C-alpha cells in the first residue's frame, strides 16, 4: 500500500512540475530543480553501466572456511568505493539507490542498507563508463583474493546498455536523513 501511495505522489508531483514548465518565468527554476534532484539521487536515471553480483561461498562451513568466504558490509563498501573511483555516476545496492548519506552496515550476519535487511546475492548496479568500471574490478587484487577457490566468494559482472536506477525517494524514506544536511 505504501509503495502504491508513493508512486501516486510521485506522479502527482510530475504533473504539478510539468504545469510549472509551461510558465516561462518558472522554467529556469524547474530546470534547476531537476538538476539538483538528479545530483541528489532523487530522480530515477538510466544509462550504460554494469550489474555485478556478490555471493557467499557455496556450502560455507564456519569451522573450515575463512570468514572472508561470506560477504560483509566492508566487502560491499569496498566494491562501492572501487566503482566510485572507476567513474560510477549513480549506484544502487539491491535495488536501493545510494546517495550522499548512504548507510551500509552489518548486524551479525545481516547486511543492512538504510536499516533495511539485505540478503545475498548482493546486486550492485552502477551507471558510468563501462570499460573503466570493468577494469577497476578486473585489476583489483583484493577481489582476486576473494574469488580464488580457497575463499570462494562468487562475483559476476555483466555489462548493460541500459541500467535503470530508481530515485532514492522510491526505494527509501528520505525524511529522516534530510535533517542531517543544513546550510552553514
């Protein structure tokens, strides 16, 4: 029900903003609003990019396998930082758009994203220069270490001509985070 209400509100917002676009005086304000919404992750985006999946070692045994054989928040954050460094312009984690206030953490064996429990396989979608994103992943020694047979983390990377990422407002409630950001 909440998702449907959110979609309805998003559609109403679009209708109202389109009305402003017809007024020449407000067109510049509307363009600036759209640009800022894009930069803040508050609008859906699409473009060329990659889709990668990280998964725990098959048949992980805590008595014999290294702890690195299961995915932790540090692994997710490491991969996200690689992607940002490789030129990613927009990223989503398990369908949740990441923003300037992204929050990925572990509580025991569970990874949380903005307090929402996530389960493997963990899917990260990134829009950006595909060749650069692939290169940064392919040449990383830590990822090579994790994916060797002894550790067994499963990593797949797929190029895509069209990666669609939702707006943050469609995947999570942004109101608790807005009060963290204030003008000086």
